C-alpha cells in the first residue's frame, strides 16, 4: 500500500511512496538501501498521481524523497513532469 508523501496543489499532483522489500537494485541516486532491524532491505517506489486520474510511476527505486528529487533534478517541485504531461497532451 502506498502512502501519501506530499501534495502539490498548484500542480494538482500527489506523490506516493510504496516500500519494495528485498530489491534487486540499489538507490538510483546514492547507491544505498535501507534496512530494518531484522536485516530486511527495502527501497521506495514513487508514484505521482494527478487529479485527472492519470499517474506516473518512476522506473527507478530510491531510498528517500531527497534522492528522488536530486536524481530528477528538481528542488521539490514537479516542473519537469508538468512539462512532460503538457507535451504528451499536445501529441494526443
């Protein structure tokens, strides 16, 4: 089950995170994984859900929201995804 991380009312989008246990890969940005007290490794799979019902799932896994934003070159906003959504809307 994904949990709500943040909501951007201007972009009309919500960022959700779901844990992936025992991932094959490491964090897309820093190369680490998280670990529980019992030794189970996990990372987050992030999904961006828009108010119109569409969603965008990031292909890579990350250990934190900071790594996600650093990897995608944003300062916490969804500017590049909004531009991508507008470009896709123009093509269809």
